[in-house]
C-alpha cells in the first residue's frame, strides 16, 4: 500500500469511531436505520449483526426487513 493511500485510510478510521463495542454498534445501527443513513449497512457488515440483535436493540421489523440483504 502506498504512503498516500495508507495515510488516507488511517485518517478515515480515526474520524469515525475510536472504540466501538458490539452493543454500541447495535445502538448506533438502530439510530442510523431511523435516519436512513447508509452508514448502517457498513456497521451491519463490519460486526456481522443479525436480525435478532437489531430487533432486541429496538429496531422495528420493517427497518430490519429493509436491510435483510446485509443481515446473516
């Protein structure tokens, strides 16, 4: 990986979340689903979240069904 790409990658990592647990990710995904943000897709795939976890986290059935492509 070149210097510029590596530097850009590191800057992007630091701008998002410093530390994020699985439980925090579920809460964040539920918030993002309610606002319609595309970042929810990235967090779902990054943590490998399941539909059950999101439903237990407070998401509605319709919100979870809309993201069924990304869920295991």
